């Protein structure tokens, strides 16, 4: 499959098999095949990868904010092997479910320390 | 009736965007100072928001991507982040102003001091955002906002000189206030009519309602009925101020004065309806701005968002929502005048406008997104001309604000 990374992949929404939103394609990672030909190895998502791409003071602030919520620094991006991608259109569709992937540490922290403590957090209002 | 219900998303988006607290006062001021001389600006703004909301709604229905998704994709990570920061600031300060408006409307109805109502308003708005179903929220506040029609009714009840009113609408005049001030008010009014959070809210609302390509007709109907109704309500606010306040030489700096024409026409009953209408539109606008701030952030970062999933599955989205409402309440408790603050925000908002509208126009022409549902030639021409107007407003906003000392 021929794909233009900067045009069709970067900054697109990552969506799991059931339509849950997983994150954005914040960066990509290339690997070098046995034959020496580079290939698209994985999609990176998370504030660590995003902060580097944004760059400058704004990017650093982004990473610092995210690092307040994690214990093991630097905050590592989530790596999604490109083989898990089924389809690329207005979003990048994955063949796995969101809960099979590691949850974002910031989401995890806020869920545990803030949102879950409010009554009604487990029910969708619709 | 079913048709009218289909339009409530458009009505609520419009009411929150340009019949909110800032406009209750700004439209009143425009009418009291310049008569109907800004009617054309409102008309142009309504055409612009209709054109762009239609595109954003169509993209949301066909692809499930809301406006800030497009902003991120087309402007890239860095420019979109700058837009996010600017939009978030503008939206949260507007949210504060709306919460202030809710408190003012409650004071108008009860006589209990305004600052006591501020935390009550904040909590009430947050509870609705936390628990109420999206379609219910949209219908209750969209339809209740229509109570503002009492201003249009008052216009018929009062001895209005329609010919003079019509003349002042077609022959713009600076009314001896200086053309700088005239254009400053024009830019502020235009910016409030096309506030970016209207398209954030409208397109995200479409995703919340699970629009698909089959709902395109409903989406278009919602745009073409909802936004013009909002425009009509805003126009009737300007007109009543022009008819009642302008001849008396009164200026508008509080909500009581905005309600004055209705009280003149209908007495205490008029005041009650006006207070209800103010409450409904400011509450609706608070919901819209609160959600828009959280939608924009969630869509920029790709977080799970929306009221369809439980809050614990969208913890970052609900945190931003909670923090935004909290910031709004805290801002008001500093006793800053929220309406003055909104006037400054409208200028910042005007500068940032192209950053939201350009990506919508570009994606509305992208066949990889929309297939054969891309813009037609006529809509592209209209969109391009309107984008030039938006660009012009964005360029002159700051020089005008400085040159006229905020329209003095």
C-alpha cells in the first residue's frame, strides 16, 4: 500500500475496532528491513511524541504538563505497530480494541483520582 | 414539530454564539448608538456562519470528524496548538461571561445579589453537562431561548416607525460617533456572529447525535433554520434598542436596560419573559461554550470525548469540562465585569478566525474525506469570498481596537 505519511497519516485520529478514540498519530517511526529498505514500523501517540513534534517552548510545556501525571519519566509514547492498521481514511482504523492497548497514563490518573470519585461517573448520560 | 426539533442543534449553536450575554449587551449598544446601521453586518455574519456550519456539519455527518480534528490535520501539530490555546482562552472567558449572564438573569428575577448566584450558576451548568442527555439539553435550551422573540413582539406592540427603521438599515451612518467606532462595533459584531465555538459545538453535536450521511438533510435544515432564527433574534434586540433607547439618548451597560423596551411594552409580564429568555440563552450559551472548550481540546489531542460514553471512559474530556467551569466561576468571583471582558475577547477571537475557517473550507473540498459530497462551485465561491471577509476582519481588528480605544 502506498501512503504519504505527512499527508495522510500524521495528525489523524486513531480509532479502535469499535470506534473508540485512541489518540492522534503524533509521530511515526521507521525501521530498516533485512534488505536495507526502510519501512513504516509504528505509529506513536501521546504527549511525549507530540511535544517533540510541536517543538519550542510550547512543546516542552506540553511534555512537562503530561509528566506531572506519570511516575516513570520521560513520558514514553504509545507505540502501535503499523501492522495493526486496517484502513486509513479520515481516521486511522486499528484492528484491536482500545482496552487491549495500554491506557494513557494521564487518562488513568485523572480517572482514578478525580472522575471516578464523582457520583455517576460510570454511567453515560447519552 | 419533528422538523422543528431537528433544528434545535442549530438554534442552540446560534443562540449560544450570537444571542448570548455579550450580544445582549453589544447588540443593545449597537442599536442605542448607531440605530440599525449594523444590520448588514449581522446579515453577512449569518450568511457566513450558515455556509461554514453547513460544511462542518456535512463533514461531521459523512466522516464523524468534528472541526478541531480538521484544524489539527490541516494546520499541523504546532499551528493547531496555538489555535487551541487561543480558542480555549476565548471560549473559557466567554463561558465566564455566560455564567455571569445566568447570575444577572437570576438577579433580575429574584433581586438576590449577583455574586451569590455565580457559584449556583456554575454548579447548575456543570450538573447539566455531567448528567443531561445531549438531545434533551439541546431541545430544552434551544427552544427556551426562543422566548427572546418577546423583543420582536414588543417592536410590533410599540409605536415603531418602520419606514425610518428600514431607512437606517440601508443607509449606514456613523451617527456622529466617528467611523472608527462604527467599524469597531462592526468587527466585534461580525466576530461574535461567526465565533469559532459555534462550529466546534455544531459539528461535535452532530457527532454526539450520531449523524450519518443519511442525516445530511436534517443537518442542512438545522443550519438553515437555526442560525437565521438566531440572527433574527439578535436583529430584534438591535431594533428595540434603536427604537426605544436611541431617541431617549440612553446607553446600554446593564441587562436591565436591555430589557427596558420589553418592560415598556408589556410591564411586569414582559420583564418576567425577558428574564426567562435571558436565563435560557445565557445558560444555553454556557453549556455550549463549556462543551466547545472541552471538545476542542479532546479533538486536538485525540482523546475519547462526548456524552455517549461514561465520564470514566472520557476522564480527560470531563476533567477539561470541570476545570473550564471552575475557571469561569473563579474569574467571575474576582468581580471583573464579564461583559467588558467579552468585548476584549471578541477582538482576540476576530484575529484567530481564519485559523478555524480555512481548514473547514479545505477539507470540504477533499474527496478522500467526502467522496462526491464535496462543495459545489457556488458554495466554494461563496466560501472563498466569506473567507476574504473573515481575513479582512482578522487583520483590522487589533489596529481598530487600538485606534478607537475599544470603540469609544
